[in-house]
C-alpha cells in the first residue's frame, strides 16, 4: 500500500514496542494494520465505487456501502420510529 492513512504504536511492558502503518476501512471503520511494502489487495482491497481502501471481509462482500451511508440509513430509521 503506497500511502497508509494512519500509524499505530503498540506498547507492551513485557515486549518491545511495535510500530506499523494503518488505514481505516471505509465500509466498516475497522483498523487494518499494513505490512511494509504490501499491496492494497494484500491488506483487504480497494473499493472502485467509493475509491477508498477496505478490509478483507468488506472486500469479500462485493458491495459498496460506505459507513456514512449506513449511519444515514440508521438515523432515518430511528427518526421514522420516533414520529
């Protein structure tokens, strides 16, 4: 993956500090750890519809449902139930 969007530092008092690049899945908000030099398909995949990186389970679904769209659907359903 050429440009990961995040960075993680895992601190364990009984082991050495681990540092790695990360990205957040655009469909489910899962944090994905990126190995150095890995391609987007090795880390999960790339959604051609929303043009963002996605995790492996979301890549396997084959449908584009961005997280913000899911939130909007949830909020619409909540409002309809309160009326």
